[in-house]
C-alpha cells in the first residue's frame, strides 16, 4: 500500500513539474526580423494581421523623436506571457493605417494573435517592449478633440482573463455586493442594455431595442466559475482608485455607467464615454456583453 502511494506521489509531482517546464517551440527558433516577418506571413500559422516588420518603425516626425529618446533596440520581443511553458511573441510593425503592435501567443495547438494598440483616434504614439515577462507599453494619448496630448504614459501589461490589462502588483480583496453596468447607446448605435450581478450569483439583464432578443428583463444564475472570474477581475482592477470619469477625444460614442457596491455599502461609480477608460475596464465590459450569449436566460 505504501509503495502504491509513493508511486502515485511521484507521478503527481512529475505532472506538476511538467506543467511549468519550458518547451522549445517554433517562436524560439525565430532570431531575426526576417524570421519574424516570414512567421507572420506563413498562412499555416494563421496570424490574422498583416504587418510590415522592419528593424525600426517609421513613425511620423513627432513620434520618431520620442522613439529615439526611448532607445528602443528592436521591434519585437519574446516571453512566456501566459505562463504555459511556451514562448510567445510581441511584434511592432507598420500597416496601411500606421504603426501597430500585436501579440502572438502559442497555445500549444494554435496561435492566438491580437492588436494591443488603441488606434490613431485614441493615441498619438505608442511604443511596446518586453520586460520581465510583461509588456511595457508607453504612449502619448489624445486627450481632447482640440488635439491636446498627454505626457508619455508607461503601463505594465499582464495577460489575465484572456487579455492584456494593466498590472496590479498588490490587488485588494473587497466584498463585492452588487455590480451594475449599463450603456447609453449613441447616434449610430442606439442599442442599450443593463447587466446587474448580485452576491448570490443572480444576474439580471435588461435590454431594449438591441436587435438580439425581445426587450424586457431576464434573469440567470451564474456558475461559480463565471461569478469568480468577474469578482476576481473587479478586485484586480483596483476599482476604488480608478477615475470617476473617462472620455475619448472623438464624438458619437456610447457611454458606459459602472456602479460597484462593496464592503459596508460603499459605492464606486464610473462614467466611461467611449468604453475605453482602461484595458481592465474594457475587458470587464466585454465579459458583460458576452454574457448575453453564454448564459441561460429566463424572461421575468
């Protein structure tokens, strides 16, 4: 009996050790800008972005001055961003719409790729590099329609909940009692919805003219996994210290209203015109939107 238990223990330890073991993959073999470009253009890899990758990005004159001051050494970097033992890739290049940065994660049986740049309507310049298995993202943001710009802002981005969001090195643990999120609609997008989640895992979806389902109020019971994902993300966002109001510099966008009731009935309200306040907030909004399709709803 003791021998069986010992063998079982050895197998378990070997398994968990293997979970963190570094595995040599295709990205490890890429050593030059040409290698990176060929990798992205190879249809077998199914990278959904066309980037022209060179040793240096051709920004406009203003951004070139900043890029030179940052002494960026190359337009790509490697790290295991999602901690699955496989090397991932961060690449900055040029598209028909200007400079962009994408990440490419090796998920074992496929590559996941996504653009992390926020776009020319939101940022004047952005610069990305790899540091300590994180993305160091620096940008000059457009603050108003009059063209006012921010100072250079530095953010460390970590891969969490299937997205890169702002790092929080010491998240607090609050007792989340209720979360409400609703959208106002806009001139072009007049659909609105409201999502409410309470601490007993009940969810309520109020919808009007969203083209998805008959207008009304619907209810669902969240699974422990889905509920925990939302609560953990809310706590990780350091929501208490987020701004009360965010605004994009362009017009005709939706406004999001987030209300979090927590601890001893404290309330945090965030108004977010453009739904771009922070990367973490945007991820939370996306989860609420996806709930429309991934939960079982009953009309009240």
